[in-house]
């Protein structure tokens, strides 16, 4: 239930064009590739091991690796998101300061 809101949060610091392209890439390439890749791994293990029960320990190991990779990616995304938000806030503050300076200059003139 948290997947969609978290996925959408990743697009917040992007402009409209980047959001559109990013969402399209995830929806068109990422989701199907992930699902078919998982199925391919599972079917390959079942075929090579002979049964689901025999392949379960290997599936568990693969799942553990994927979970670790997901956590590393989430941490990286968190850092990138925080940096993007800081730079966005700094740009907004600089713009606000510039507008105030121009308004004061206009009042003085």
C-alpha cells in the first residue's frame, strides 16, 4: 500500500518533462522487465532444481540480495531527494531576496 505514494515522491523535485519521461520509463520498461525477470529466475530455478521446494533456498538468497539492493537504492534516492530539495529551496530563497531587492530599489527611485 506504500509503493505508489513512495514511487510518486521520487518525482517531486523533477520538472514536468522529467516527470513525464521518468514515469513513462518506469511504467513501460521497469515494471514489465522486473516482473518478467522475476518469473524467468523462478522458472529457471524450478526447471534446474526439479521442484519449487528444492529451489526455495536459492529463491530466498536471491530475494535477500534484491532486498539489500533495494535498501541501498532507497538510501541513495533519499540523499538525492534531500539534495534536490535543498537546492530548490536555496534557489527560491535567492529569487525571493532578489525580488525584495528590486522592490526596494524601485521604491527608492
